[in-house]
């Protein structure tokens, strides 16, 4: 059983203050989370840096990821170590992910930058149903969408600063390898959890 943050931003995102070094140090120090996906905006540079810094620690697993900005909203691709040509439209980004054997997660579908009702139809592997930067209502709507579409629901902090790290995680029944984690997400062997056990995550935002 792994505890995984599937959505966070390093300083390579431009709007985040989390350096790759700080992230790796905090991840190594964390008592139970030791897998993260790096999902910077439109770049894999942060992932490559974090992966390099994490290499000496064999208890850490870093998943390649990127949060692609499209005109229709954001899309997360995991498991792909190359970028599509950007700008890219939403459907082409999905096609790129599938062709590259990556998986597609729809982040915060009903928050700003979410793809909203387009999330009803696009070919996704999971829906982010717990994101502390979305309102409680937006997360509930995402959760309902995941149920309606019969897709796994996952959690990600969407952290852009150190104090936003580790507030939620996705519990994943998998071995700590990139392939096993990605397959487990596709199979739905996942559970979104707010860090305060038994209590709903405190949501911020309007
Ligand atoms: Zn994000």
C-alpha cells in the first residue's frame, strides 16, 4: 500500500516556489508518503531534476508527469517522459498521452482551469476528486462525475508552495514502481484521502 501525491508543482512551473531539492528532502523525511508525480505546467524539467536528486534514495519513487494547459482547461498526463508540441488542444493532448502509453487524469474538472463538462466524454483513466485548491463543492461535483463515469477518483495536493505539500494523498495498492503505480490507477486500486484521518480535508478558495 502506497501513499502518493499525484499532483504537485516545482519551481519549474513558474508559479510555484517548491525547489526540487526542498521537495526531495521533504519527501525523504516524510513518514509515509514516498511516491510523488511531478506535474509542472507544460514542462518535464522539474520531473527530471527531482528524479535526479531522488536517485540516491532507493525508498523514493518519482512518477513522470505534466499538467498541460489547453484552451479548454488543464489535463494531467502521467508516465510519459517527452512533451507534446505545445500549444496543444485538449483532444490532441489525450491522443498524445494514449499514443505514448501514458495515463490521463482530469484535474479539478470544476475549478477554474478545469475542463468542466468536457470531462464527461474525454478518454481519461481517472478523475481528480480531492484537490485542496478546489472548493468542497467543486470536489463533490468531481466525485459525482467519477462515479457517473465509473472512473477511479484520485487526490493530489496541487501544491505550489511548501506549506501546501502533503495535505492529501492517494492510497494506491501497488508496488513502488512507476509501471505498477500507473496500472493500479487504471485498475482503480486507489482511494483519495485527506491527511487528517477521518475528517474531510479543509478546503480553501471561494
Ligand atoms: Zn496543478
